[in-house]
C-alpha cells in the first residue's frame, strides 16, 4: 500500500511540476518564482507522503472494516486536490499575467469541484475510508491557508477578513495540539459548520479570482457582499468549534477523575 501511495504521489508531483514549468516557459514568468514554488512543491509532496504513511491505522474501509490494499478512485481524487496546492499558489502568485489568471480560474474550478466529487464517488461506490477523510481535511485546509496567505500578500481581499480566518485556523490548531499534549487527542469530526466554512471560503476565493478576470463593477460589489457573508459564517461557526472543544474537555476531565 505504501509503495502504491508513493507511486501515485510521485505521479501527481510530476504533473504539478509540469504545470508550473510549462506556465513559466510559455508565459515567460519569473524563473525565481518557478524555483521557489518547485522547491515548495517537492517539500509539500514529501509532507503528504510521510503524513499519510505515519497513520497506517487509517488505511481501511469504514463500511466494511476491510484493510485497504490499493488507492481507490475517491482517495485518488482527494489526493490530486492535496497535490495541487503549490501549482494553484503559483498561478495566483502570477495572476497579473491575464493568461495565467485565466488558467488559474479554470484550474480553481477543477480543484474546487473535486472537493464535492470525491465524496460522491466514495458514497456511490461504498468506498468511504478513514484515509480519504484525512486527505480531504488536509487538502482543504492546506489550500485555504496557502491561498489565504497569497491573497493577503497580493491584497486581493481586506486584511480584517484574513485576521478572522487566521483566528479560526489558530483556534482549531491550538485546540488539537493542546489535547494531543494532554494525551487525549480529538479525532477529526466533519461538522456542518466546518463544511460551510471551507466551502464558503473556497467559493469566495474562486469569486475573487473571477472578479479579477472580468473586472466588472457589479461583480466587484457582489464580491464585497460575499466577503461579509463568508465572514459571518466563519464567525458564527467559531462557536461551534469552541463547543466541540469544551465537550471534549469535559470527557477528558471525566476520564481523568475516574482514573483517580
């Protein structure tokens, strides 16, 4: 299984490297940007491989409890999205080139659609796996964090929105690390709030790229409204995450008291 996973990740790495290299060559982009993103692309794919292979306990079908001996289609789609983080980032970094911006918008459509496609495939084929959940969560947050950093650098969206999003990411990261340090890790749980936050932010980012491409006054106004709506969703469901952490902490305290 590890060998098959390594082969697939290597194939995706080569695909993303070709995308970055082809855009650099055909659109005469900065070679320094290419070298930087290529290096990050190498490191990122190593991170993906070692992160997944360090959680072999997740290599099973959640419906049949059968151990995985191959990468199913749903997991391959999720892994493609995770693999695309650096190439999407490279396109956004060079969005001032209009042709690159068109490619970025088209590629973003493919990436964001894959977020829904992998789940549909898994449920339809009865191939829901813990590995798929891990890849899905990793790819979503990696994309959001990296694209957010680039959008902030390029001043595409207002600063206050990124501060709010940073608070959301920091709170989740701190909570998960804190429970791990307590020896009572919290299993990743898919919630309505989490899904709406991820989907809403991805949709907003796609809309932001589209507004850069079209440059229409009405679309720009719609983007401003979209930022406010997305920020409201992020803020409201911060409390859902706080509640989940509080509930998990209560279970931790109860278990600790029983051991005394």
